């Protein structure tokens, strides 16, 4: 099980702030997780569209698409940051 | 790191309530026991405030969201990097979240050092990296409705000078 979190516009588009998710065996990277989530429905597909600039974090550290996702991880997706 | 930084006082504060730049400036220049840190010869601060106009539209409110935990740790990491690059005595960041109005203070960065180059550069460095790396998101309320503020390419480019 991973702990999925979504922020800002991605949270609004998917209607999901956080959820626990069982990882299927074939999902091993951040990119694969993103595709799995996109296959849910049109809202998820749009929110996590590869055309959009989206950042991913694993265990609260910025991550790359090819980074491994493991059971127990906290995985977050969010748009580019706009603080300050 | 030749200059030990005072870790007793929280270096990074994320809060909904307003802060007083005068109080923060004084605290930044003092040691834990409330005396002036007389090693300090340069104090640089930056204050970011809410503008009443963005992309040509009047801004009524600005609402800030963050990623609790990751936001704090990412800013601490930026401060650690600044401490490695410049000889600093103190480096602190305060960032507000929640709903803000035009003229409200959003962010405060304060840095002390013996000399101005280190203080000024470290302050700019921390702010540049905070803009592009710390997970905060702004939503603004304009006459047409609410909208998320888009990230600016120039903020990412600003990192290249470091």
C-alpha cells in the first residue's frame, strides 16, 4: 500500500486529496503509477496528462519519472510550485 | 560550516497568522539569551507582499496552500545549502499560508553575517530557491472567479545564476 497525495489544481481536478492505494505488481516507477492513475477516468487522465507540467515527490522529496515506487511510500503529484 | 547556526529557534515557520517584521528582525540579530549578537555586521531581509494586480486583473484575495512536512524540509535544505556557501550567523524563513489580502506580507527571509556580500547573496539565493523548489501553490480571486497562479519560467531561470 502506498499513501497517495494530490495538491492544488490536481486535487481539484481529481476530487482527491489523499488515499491509500494497493500497488499492482507491474507498477514499479513513478511514471507507471501516473499511467495507472490516468486509466481511472477522464478527470484523472486529464489531471495527470504528460502534456501538463507535473511534479512528483516520493517520501516528501522531489522525484523523477523513472524513480522506483515501493510499498509504504508516500507519493505526491502537484503542479509547478508558486510560493514566495 | 565554520559558523555554527543557532538551531534552538525555529529556522522555518509556516503559519496562517501575520508576523511582525520588526520583531523578527530584532530576534534575528539577537542570541538565544536576548543579547545583541555583536559578531553581526550585515543584516539582509526580504519581504514578499500580496499585489492587488496580476496578469492585468484586480486581485481580491490570494490563498496559499502547502505540503505540510515537505515544505518545511525543503526550505531547511535550502538554508543548509546557503550556510555551506556563505559564512552566516542566522538564516530564517517565515511563510504564510491561507487566505491573504493585498498588502499582506507573504514571506520573510532574514540573514545575518559579518559582511554584506554574504548576507545579500544568501538572502537572494534562499528566495530564488524557495520560489522554484518549496511546495506552495497560490490561488487568486479575481473579478472573473478563482484561478491558480501559473509558475513563471523566469523563476526557474533565476536558479542558473547560482
